[in-house]
């Protein structure tokens, strides 16, 4: 009997803080789904950038929230203590608006 999961982890969970960090799988599968958990009791934002094709480190841009007339590119806000799954580029780099704000697990699924 096979098991069907809505989300299948493909790597270790990474703590995302205020410095750029890359989220990688533990196998050779390039995950494009990421389970993101805001572990803070307040809303927080994370920014993301695609991996460099050469494998070089990437500096993720600002995590500033959007405001009227000023969009925030590649920035996503999350409610306090919430969990969502996002489709982002493989080997994505992420940065949070607050220290130790997010747990991110790469994988496949919803």
C-alpha cells in the first residue's frame, strides 16, 4: 500500500533569520516547494532570491513590507505562528525580517 502525502520533505529544516541562507535538499531532487513556518508570535516577512547558476552565494534583498505605491519584490508576509507551502525556485536563498523567524523545509507537494 502506498502512502500519499500532501507535502513530502526532501531536506533538513533550516532556520531562517536576518542573514541570507540557502535551503537545499538532502538528495538530488531540486525541490520547488517549501514549507514555511513563522515561529514568532507576531507577523513577519521573508525575502527570497533564486540561486546563482555558478553556485556562488547570493545576498537576498530587503525584507521591507510593501507600502502604498512601493512594491516589495520577492517579499512574502506571514501571519504569526502560521504555516504555508510556497512554490519558489530550486535551491532558493531566504532572509527574514526578524531574528530566528522562520523554519523552512524543502520538499514536494502542497
